[in-house]
C-alpha cells in the first residue's frame, strides 16, 4: 500500500485549541482521580487476566498520598469508597508518595473494580476521546463493596453458571 512513499506524505497535523476540563474539585469532591495502566496488564485485562500476569497485579487499587490518607484515617490495605459526580465504587487503598497530595490514582484492568463507573462522561472536543484522567472524587474508609460491585458480582456469577450449564459441566464458580 505504501511502497516507496506515503500517499499524503509523513502526516498531516492540525493545531487545535486547548480547552480546559469542566471537571473541578470542590468541598464535596476535593481530590482528583486519574487512571492509567500497569505493565503486566493490558487495557481492561480481558486477555492478560487469564495469564500468570495476575500473580504480579491481581486487583485495581487506589493509590493516595500519606497526607490525604492521614486526613481520612486510611492505611494501606483498607477498603475505601470512592465517590464522584458520576458514581461510586470501592477499592483497596495503597498509601504511597508516588502520587502528589490531592491526587489519587487507579488502574482499570479488572471490571469488577468499577473504576470506570466513577469517571466522568467528559470528552475531548476535537477527538471525542473520553477524559479518564481528571475526575473530582472524595474517598472514605468503608467496610463493604459498593452497590454496583455487588450487582456486578451477582450478574457475573449468574453468567458463569449459565456458561458451565451450557458446557455440560454443571458447576458454578470461577473460570
């Protein structure tokens, strides 16, 4: 297709105007959540979660700065509820200086975490790419999964039961 040269040259670039996000922190949502990936998992983990890669990273966790953790009485390993204007979920906390005060971070490799349930519906005006990097949130120490996570777990168990019934094994559980 491109033998010798590219049809339109090496690329066509356009200068676009920077438009700041409408997402802002306030007293109800004082922290900024940003999401990202880790090396051992790929995107939502549909392929890599079925490999030995899960021995290195087996769940999405919320990283927060020691200052923010201390203000909320949160320690590494605690379950924290994360709420935003879009929704809420629960993740295990990791207290670390890898993030700045006021910023919290999580991955989105495990659907049961509900990490994308709390991100906004904002998107870039030029590309329409979702804005997963800036979501105003609040976190609190909790004792149980969110309602969304409980529904996800119930639906997942139901789907696994149907899968096993259809395959003739008749047993429920994880695949």
